[in-house]
């Protein structure tokens, strides 16, 4: 199959990519000039394949969220639904409490992150604004 493809390529372009010497072959002058381009095409094809493979992979795992009452009641449900639609194989768990309970859950490792509308007391936690 490879030999037929090479012959077709040579015939289509009126060039000789290989010199056939008995039972052996070696790159012809045109083959040497064409080789970097052929390698580049193969590298791009491999990169394209990797992108598609990466995109098609299913994200799995679990995500534990601690949220205050107000956030859990009004802000979070719509966002959880969107997240679940985008990543259906991720298992979500939500713990609801007051700001101190959320802070404790995050600090103790029982929650991956916490959502509160009030200030926290811990200097370890970082606060980020979420819209």
C-alpha cells in the first residue's frame, strides 16, 4: 500500500522521490527536499489527532461544595445544572451551612471549595468574587 501511494504521488507530480537500486531504495534529490514537508504534515496530523482525543475525553471525578444558605438556595442551583450538563460524569455533592460551617468544611478538607456571601475569619482561605 505504501509503495502504491508513493508511485501515485510521484506520477501525479511527475517527480521521483526514491531511487530504486536493486532491492533497495534511497531518497532521490527531490525526496530529500520533500522530506521536511512530509514530516511537518505528519506532525500536524498527530497534533490534530491529539486535540480531538483530548476534547473527546470524558471528565470524571467528584467535586464537593460547601455553600451558605442564601447561595445554595438562589445562586447555586442554576450553575450546578449547567455544570452537570457540561460534565455529566462528575459527581457533585453540596453541603449547606452558615459561613463558619462552610469555612470549617473547606479548612478540614470535607469540601473542595466553599461559597459564602460573608467574610471569613481564616487567613489561609482566599476570597474571590463570583458573578
